[in-house]
C-alpha cells in the first residue's frame, strides 16, 4: 500500500495529463506511467513526439505500472479526501480515496505489466535557458503567428539568436537569444515548456532536446527529437521583413480597435479574403468593410511622419495580432507597400497586406 497527499498528487497529475496526445492510432499516447522509485513518484506521458515526466517526493512502496491516462486523471481530480492510497492487486490498481476504485493495469506484449518507456537521455549538456517572463512572451505573443498546417516546417518555432514564428502571412520576432546554434522546436513541446510559466533549463544530447522546469513543488522534464529540416525554415526572409523600413508611425488604444473590429466583422465577407481597409491620417484611423457598409474610426493618440494612406488587410490576422500584442497601447508602423508592423520593445509583429 502506498499513500499520497491528495493535493500534491492532483497537481502532479494535472501537469502530467497535458503530455498525453490521445492519438487513437498510438495507444501509448492514451496511457500514463506511474513509477515509484527510492521515494520519488514519476508520472509519465507522451504524444508520440514529446515525452513528459513529472516527479515529486513521496513515501510509498516501489511500483512501475501503466494506466489509462484519462480515467486515472479524472478520478484523482474528483477525490477530495486528504490522502489517496494505491495498491496493486491481481493486475489491477486499487485506489482508495473517498471510496474504493479499481483500474485495469495495461499489459505489455508478453502479458506482463507494461513499464512506460523512458526516452530521456542519461547525460545532456546545458545549451540555454528561458525565464518565466520569456515564456509569457512566447505563449501569449509569438504563438499567434505560428502556422496551423500540420507537417509544415512553420508549425514549429525557430529558437536561436531570436525566437520567431510565421505562417507566411504573419510573423513574430522576439529579440531574445536562446541558443548559439539555432533549433526548430515543435509547438507541443513549447506549450509543455510554458505550462508552468517558470524558469526552464534546456539541454541537449545528440538530436534530443530536454527542458527541465521546477514549479508548484514538482519537477517537470520534457524531451523531444529535434527535426533535421531547419534549413527549410526561411529565417533570412523573416529577418528581411523585420528589417524593412516602415517610416510612418501611429499610436492608439488596443481595446478600442479590438471592439471596433468585433463590430465590423459582421460586415466583412469571406469572399474578399476577409479584407478590410485602414485609412490613416494624423488624427485617426478609419476602418471600413470593402462594401463600405461598416465604417468606424479610432483616434490616434500620437503619430510620426503621418501619411494620408489607405491599405487593405485581413481582419482576422489583424485581430489575432492585436490580441497577442502585450501592451494596452499599440505602436503601429505603416507606409510600406508589403506589410505593417506592430512593435512593442523587443517584439515585432508583421502582417502582410492584401494587394
């Protein structure tokens, strides 16, 4: 019999379940490994690409079993007794909390109890760090430009002397050096890194990347295999866009523009590629639908080299990038025929114009 503090176990399970991919074609992604060894509890999950391990101190008998991740997670989340007792009886896990619950244990191909595979390299070399504030920028802002096309090289983040993402029509550049040698990191790995919003240590062994996080009294480790297609990621193009001269500048309140766009979206046609027009003056920005059946203005609170200029942009891209903009007051740069830029300190968001 092993006894665990319920609140500690709940925290650990809530982190561990985020690593499960629940891919019906990959049974392992629906499972959770439970291992107790030398007074340490390890909860392990995977989505097939990334492996997650959450660990914490405990006073319990050694065990090495695998259970249905969803069932175990939901059960632990609903228990409100002070402690949870677990014991293995006849190839089942018996959980004692508010009552007694019996979970089938997963067998391996030989019929023995399945030991969740350990994919973590034994020795690694530290190559970089990310602070909690960096992770906030990545998860709140850089993520907004990430391509949603599965299998695309742009479905991953670029980490090097900058952190960058793009779907070709939008891009975000965070001027923060992470690695001496650049790497592409898949979005699920980055999401797992960001889930605790605590400082992360990054290390490497051959083509394996490992992130280690300490948060909520838990130790979290994530590992993944790095792709070998970084040369396909057009970082030179991203850097060129970031360096484009965009001379005119205006400043406005983010909430006013977002509320305007929310109303205007009722009058925007998908047949026009979701296009709207922005007409810049030194006093205001007039925003209108292509049919001009929705027109509204936002006051400019500050400007530089103002132009009387009209551009065309996709409303959804504009909204998404504004929502991801980290400050309440937006600095927008325009005047280039290719794009506009939203700049906030070390963060530059680029949105391509519609011609």
